[in-house]
């Protein structure tokens, strides 16, 4: 129990640190006032406030009205507070579920996330599903006759898959399946549920192939170890068919390290779909955060970073806890 | 008594068996590793010599037209603007490899010392540094890179340094873990006994031992950095000036260019793939070569 609390405390600290860094960098490196108001923000109001300049708004110069807008905006977004105070205010808002309003289209950030997150989650879910569906049979087949032809070819293939950058994999799949053979659409088709799923197959496969290669390597190694255990010899001596031994007896005790890595990868995936979403024009969080960063839409950037980092941290915690439940030694170490 | 002797004997036999496996691993390093190195030397050499090689400039429009298929005149064909893809791949190698190299170098220079200090002193220093590493690792790496590159500028230096920040945590963690192992060893204790100061122990005793696993990771990390540059390119935020592999692949990745001029994206993809493969393989081999504990495989 103490171990769990310790881990949670550490992860909360990480969350705070990461959001603080993001908050500071978007606010210090860019001027939020300019991002909200555009060129209007560069109006110099000191003279107006001092009453030195008369109202010249009719001639397109500095005016009382502009300065009021600026003052109002500064107040609305708390821009006059010192940075740490603004961070705390923002953190408080987040804790109560208020992610702020997008600078660009005045939509609440929570709405933006609500629109985009499901698409990305579906993509990640499909990717994970495919990676498991590919890696488990693959590992079973190569461990069954380890170091024979199939296994050796598998080793080369999985090493190769790991050396294909995800964007290159995306372009290759895109070329063959969307452009050349036209099995899948070249652009994301949101018209109905079927077309949405169909549009996500290629990006999900792009996500899944390198993962499948990783899992196959891990699972194969563990399977080979398990197959030397006594209970496997026992099963074989009972005359059970190989297929039953592999699937029913050997697979489950070999899943340990795969599960761990699976968990760690899953946490990172939410932030790892940016490029893939871009290639297949998937309207998910990746595209949204890229647009938001380029347009200096601070609240959206911060909101999405919070979601991604929280997912990463929480999934890691869950993996850790699962690990310590499965293997009591970890708790003491 | 008799039992004791027999167990001693088996231990000796086991040790010998392990040594044999070690030798086998070392022999296995051979061909593949050297092929990888040859490829890397070739790519680096071509990139280095680009200005004196008889190839087109990276923005020269070649005679012969657009989207031409590979031929003896243009090994990789020409792109949508009529530029020679082979020449641009070599020019692109200059930027992509520099980004990878500078990134991993800065990662080594920051992460290495931090990791050694954390592993050597432990306690509070370790807690703080480990926390920094953990935070860096929790950050979605591409988002961090995007944030910084977008708000600063897209010069080669900035892009490389940003990717270097991403390399700090993994390298630092490895350095820390290795330092912890070596700090307990006899030669470190001996050096302490004869009165060596902390700084000297870290630089003279620990650094050389930590450097080998770090260099293996550096090869892998360079591949990661080169790939990350490509990722940035696809998000429109890679190095602004000149060709890079990522930008070239992006330029050839729209459906129309893919249909009529597949070579425009596939040629740099092939070169990128082989380079990443070579770096991964070499890194993997260097690691298992020096890792005395790893006996299987």
C-alpha cells in the first residue's frame, strides 16, 4: 500500500512538472496577447492611459476603444498576473474540468477534445488490436520451431520492421493499399461508421506493425524458455497435440514481459499518432495539436498535452501495479 | 567432503561453458556488423563530399523533365520539380545526418555527466536528477519538439538541439544504471582508498566503463533522431533550408506524385531505411559485444 501511494505521489509530481514546463514555454516563448488579438495587441496604450493622446480612432490610430479591448482581454485571461500565479489558476481550472477557451474559434477546449479524442482513441485501439492479432500467432509459429527457417526469416523481418520509420511505413502502405490497389480510401471518410473504420485500417496498421515486431520478439524468447519447462514435457508426454500445448499451456505463462512492454507502449501511443494522423488525414488529436501549436493556440495545446501526459502516467502506474500484483518481489525492491 | 569437490567441479565447468558462449557471440559479430559499418561510412562519406561530387546542386532543375523514372542519367529519377532525386538524397543526408549526430552528441554531453553524478552520489542528487529524467520521458517527445521548434526558429542547430534534449533522459538513465553497478566494484573502492577525489573517480574510473554502453545507445539514438527529423518534416516543422530525407519523402507522398513518380518518395525511404537498419544493427552488436552478462542469443 505504501508502495502504491509512493508511486502515485511521484507520478503527480511528474504531471505537475510537465504541465508547468509546457505552460511556461508556451507563455514565455510566445506572447499570448498577440495570439488572442492579433495585430491589435501591439497598440501602445501607455500614452492613451496617461491622457497624452486624444482619441484618434477615426484616423485609424490608437484609440480609447482598442485599449479597453486590450485591458478587458488581459483581465479575462489573467495576463497581468505573474506566471506562477497564472499557472496555479490554470491548474485549478483544469482540476474543475474547465480547460479554457480556444483562441482561434472561441470553442471551449473541452469541446475540441471531445470531438477529436474518440477518433484518436479508436485509431490507437485498432492499432493495439492489430498488433496483438499479428504478434501472438507469429510468435507461436516461430517459437514452435525455434531457429528453423520460419523463425530465422521472422527475425530478419521483425528487425527490418523496427527500422522502418512510422512515416515511411505510412507512405508505403498508403501507396500500395490506397493509391495503387485502391482498397482503402486516400482521405479519411467520415460519412458513416463503416467508412470511418475502413479509413482507420491503414493508419492502425502503420501503428501496429512495429509494435507487433517488438511483441513478437519478446513473446518468442519467453515462449522458448517456457517450452523447456517440466509441465510442457508433461503435457507432451500425455500425448496432447502441439497446437493445444502451445496455445493452452505455454502461451499464458509467457505473457509476462510482453504485458509490461504492451502497457508502457500503450501509454505513449496517444502522443505517438501525430505523424500517422497527418499522413492519412485522420481528424484526431494529433492534427489538432499540430495546428494549435503552429497557430499559438495556447489553451488547446495545454489541454491536449494534459490529456496525453495523464494517459501516459496513469497507464504506467497501472502497469506498475499489475506488475507488483503478479510478482510480489517488485513491491519490496 | 566429496560433495563439496563435485560442486566445485561443476562450477568450473559452467564457467568454461559461459566463456565458450562468450567467444561464440564475439565471433558472430562479424559480417553483418561490418556490412552495416560499410554502408554508414558510404553514406557519411557521400554526404561529406557532396560539394565536390559530380552531382547536381540540391535545387538545380535537371535537363530531361519532371517525375522521370530512374535511369543512368538520374539514378533515382527526378522529382515533381524536375530535380535529380539521387543528388538531393545525398544533399539531404548532410542535413539529416548532422541533425542525428549533433542531437546525440548533445544528449551524450548532458545526459552522460548527469547520469554519472546521479549514480555516484545517490541520495538527494539522484532523486532530483532521476525526477528530471522521468519528467522528460513522460513528455510526448514529438510534442515537446514541436513546441520548441515552433516558438524558436527552424534552423539546423535548433532542430538538432531540440532532438538532443529528447536523447538526454534515455542516455542519462543508462549512464546512471551503469555507474551504480561500477561504483560498487573493487577498482573504484581501491581508488577511493588511495585518496582519489570524487571528480577523479568519476572521470578516470567510471566514465571509461560507462562510455561503452553509452556509445552503443548513441548509435541507436542517432537512428531515433534521424527518424524524428522526418517526423518533424511531416508536421511541417523540420529544418527550413535545403533538402532533408524527411522533407523529400513528404514531397513525394501525395497521391498524385505517388501514382506517377513512386521513386520520388521510395528512394529516400530506401536510403533512410538502410541507414536506420545499419545504425540499429551496429548498436545492437556493439552492445552485445561488450555486455559480458548476455550469454544467450
